C-alpha cells in the first residue's frame, strides 16, 4: 500500500512564487493528473515529488514518512520524461535493465525481467536494437518499461506523450493506464492536454498560477466545475455576460449582453442588478425553438466529422454551437438566420470573480 501526500508545498524560483500552498493526497494504485496551462506549476510539483527540487516550505510524505529532503535515488520512484531520456549507446534491453544493474540484481534475473517488460509494452524481439532504430512511440514504451523495471512505489510521468502524433497519443495513453492498473503502481501524471487527462485519470487536479483550483474525478471536473477557470479550461465553452433581472428560490432570470432574457437553474437567490457570467458547452444548444431562444446569423460553418460546428453572431456576441446530427443541418449555410435554444439544465452561472453560483 502506497499513499503519497503533499502538505502546504511552496516552491520559489528566486522571487517567483511558482507553487502556492499545495495540498494533495494520492491513494494507492491511483492515477492522478496534474492539469493546467503552461507555467501553472504542474511540472514543478512533479519534480519536487521526484526530489529534483526541494520546497521552501511544506512536506512530502510517503506512507506518513517524511521524504521532503531525501535525495532522488533513495525515493524508489520511476519517471517517464517528455523526451524519452534513453541512453543512445545502450541497447533496448540494456536501457530497461540499467536501474536493476546498478541495484546489483543478477544478470539472469535482469534478462528475465526485461523480457517480461518488453512483452508488456509490446516490444518483443526489439531488445537488441538501439533507441535510434525505434519510432518515437516505441522509444516511449521503452521509457515506460525502464521506469517500471525497478518496481517504483510511485510512477511520475512528465508530459510523456506530447512529442507523439494524435493516433499514437491515444494508443499509448490507453496502454499506460492499462499497464499501471495491471501492475498496481501509483501514478502522478502531468499534462496540459485536457482530453488526455480526462481519458487516463482516476482524479484530476486542475492548477492555475501555482494553486490547485479543483480536485475531482474527470466527470466531476467536466460537469461540476467549482469556478469559471476550471469550467473554461476543460472543454469548449461559451461565456456570455449578463445581469440578474429577478431572482427567487423558484426562478432566476438573467438579461444577457445579447439582449435576450433567460431562465437559469440556481438555488442561490441573487439581488437584482447582480452581474453574472453564463456558461454553456458548444453542444449545450439545441437547433430550433425551445427553452431560452436565441436568433442569430451563421458566420461560419465547419464540418468536423462527428458534428457540424457553427459560429453564430447574436448581435455582437459570438457563440459556437456543435450539432451532432451533421447530415440534418447541411441546409444551414453561412449568412443564414438561425434559431437555437438553450435548456436551463445545460448552463452554469458564475459570479464576476469566477465563483460558481449553484
């Protein structure tokens, strides 16, 4: 059983406060992803877990043992890097077995374990080759096998798929998750790719400017965001400003900047004149009249394969609308007037400061 905890971690680069009071608990065999834009602190947190950086304040614990100042080689953690970091002068077998060799494992045992790992990462028969003879995807499989060879208590992944093409990223993220679950290793995974995070994670920690904004399952993060940053960072979103016209426990009406008035589903009663922001996903709208109707002009239309995407001008405010039944809307062209409706259960409401109003 392995439990990793970060308690009030603060990390500085000279005067720059990169990580601010971060608390995180990772359960045994859990895959947790640190997700956020460039510069948010996610890789800095990962490097502090690995021991490459020491926090100025706070503690890092493994099974309640303080490892904050323990050097990297004594933490029993495996790491996969973005650039593979393989030894070019070593064969694939030698790369995978390197960590076992320096630990003094007998040569026969190393070879047996390496062959087992090669099979797990689908590289049987490739052991005698050198890294430059393999594709990028194959090299990352080698890096995964090398990290797992030492049976780490925690596997750290620093944007391991960002150098690969889309098809390989999808394939490898599934393989990494499957292998990690099969082996039972705890994983801390860093990425800026929201789709990757949603697909691979048990839980996601969304970071912004060195702070954790929200921790939750992929479903919770996507459908029940705590604030506007999380709501707009995860998924494609329309945000329209508005002012409360009336509000009670039964019904709240908001006058949007588009000129339309809509009904929103919230329990909180707001004062008349309160400024809010209303958010919906691109697929939140419905074609034709219904609840909360909008009339606008189609500015652009793009066929995206599984859906048709429309950019619609609502009198100075632009929204995007994804229609999954792309064949049925072939007759809707650029320049056409269009009516869409917005069911109140498909929108979220936020205060001016970004707080979610529920």
